[in-house]
């Protein structure tokens, strides 16, 4: 039992039937992304009565397994759900670290407010990661580019079909060993430009990390796959087709003159923690970072003139991924360069180096978990 600053103690109910060492080793030899899960899960329950009395309790580590839920649970009907995504990295001395987890904790609460879910004290969020990774330490891979992906989420479990914020909620964390998100070598990915669908809009939930945004992106994702693309780019059709982001990643453009441009946060772009880290590392290298409106026309003309030399997408899961060609209903915008760009790769190496302990963490971004 561990006390957290918030007075919640996590109890531990060990999994009596964990994966064998051999089974785990076979999984870790080729983890893929999001296909396998560890032996435990962290859970904290929230209950309030009609007068608002109550709160978080029953913090625990328990065996990983199905969730028993009433078929009337609000999450199943109205999608009252949020999530986070971050990684635990194994350093050379065996210790395990996470990257800016306090930023994930803060963003989780921003999402919670938007989805009318209860806020979770940030120290409980961090402690839940520590507890789960401690229980499942053996699952943290140590290979190049590998990590244990942590997925905190919160769901409305109250059985009630009326439409109001649920009074029973469950916070959980699951963990999944992760290799390279797009598999294999780092080739530029081609992207499909969605003009029939938007993922977010003014006043909507675009800034919240919620399942509903992802559900809304899937029809566009299917269009992309039919075009042989792995990812979708969404625009703001009410603002000169300003570029927003991909379904789950932010986007950057490198200009020949040393500028790094990314769409400004406009209320419906997700505040990526990788995005903010990339901006800091780019500024440290002397690049001029611009957060501003950038349109699809500027992409087209910038690539044609050679002014835009690189484009990349970024997020926790895939880190930094070079973007190749952009396919659109009206033709293709060519890849800005022939392969992964120099600036893209330099920032990627630096970021991965900090996360894995190979490069000095000058900004104090790492938090030790175990
Ligand atoms: C999670 C997410 C990102 C990336 O955020 P990171 O904090 O960098 O992982 C970008 N866009 C969307 C829509 C997301 O859900």
C-alpha cells in the first residue's frame, strides 16, 4: 500500500495467472502497437450522490481482464469518455521513466471538464502510472524505439439513460508494449486530405482527447486507406482550408530559410505534448518557430517552389514521422523531399534520445516511475 499525496492508497491484487516468462518474451520480441496488454490494470472509482457528495476512492491494481458493466452504462450510449497516451521508457541502468506525465495529467483534466467528467487529482494520475509500471516492470521493453505504452482513460459507468453527467465513473490505466508505430524503417508516410469530413469544429470537442473524436475520424480514415494512405489530414473548411492536424497527430513544416511552422492552437486542435516539445527543441537549435494559420494552398505552392523542404507529423505513439506526398481529390501534392528530412530526423533523434536517457534532459521533462 502506498499513500499518495491525495490520501488515496492503491491496494494490490496480483494476477495469479500472469503470462509466463516465455509468453511475455515472445510478445516483447515483436510487440507491434496496441496488440498485447500487460498482466495488471490500475483502477480508481468515482461516485457522487445527487447532492454532489462523494469523490474518488478504491484505488487499486488488479489483474487485467474484462470490465463488468451494466448495459445501460452511460459510456455505452452517450460516449462520455476521455483518454490519454504516454510511454514508459527503459533506461540503460534498468530504471523506467516517463516523459512529461504532468502535462498528460493536466490535459486529462482539461478533457474531463469538456466531457463533464470529474477531474482526477494530478498526483493520483501519476501514482497510478507508478503503481501499474511497478507491477508490470518486466513488460517494459528495452529495444531501440520500444517502450511500454500507457493508456489512462475515464468512462461513465452509471446505469442511467437520462442525459446528464454520470455520477459513477471509473478511471483506469492499461499498458501495452510498443514497437515502431508504422512498423519497420522510417519511410515518409503518404497522407490523404479529407474534404468530405472534419474531425472537429468551433465549440466542439477537438481540443479534448476523447474517443468520440476518433470515432468521427474513422470514415475519413477508411477513405484514406482506400487511397493507399496511412493517415488523414483534416482542414478547417470554414477558414480558407487552414490545416489542422491528422487524426491523432499534430503537423509541422520545415522551410528552407530555417523556419518551423505549425498550425496555431485554435480551440479545435489537440494540444500535443510532442508538439510543444518539438517547438522547444527547434527553438533551442535556432530555428524560428511559427504557430500560425497555414493553408493547403501554402503547402502546395511551398512544395512547388522548394520553400517547404520537409513536413512531419508528431505524437506520442509514432513520435516523429516524416510526411511524403499528400493525396487529394484534386490531385497529389508531391513529397517535399525524397526521404526523411534532415531537420525532421535531427529533432526525432534528439527527442528519442531524451526519452530513452541517451541525451541530457535539459528541460526536466523526465519523471522516474520505477
Ligand atoms: C493525442 C493526440 C495528438 C498527439 O498528442 P501527444 O501529446 O503529442 O501524444 C495529436 N492529435 C490528436 C487528435 C490526439 O488525440
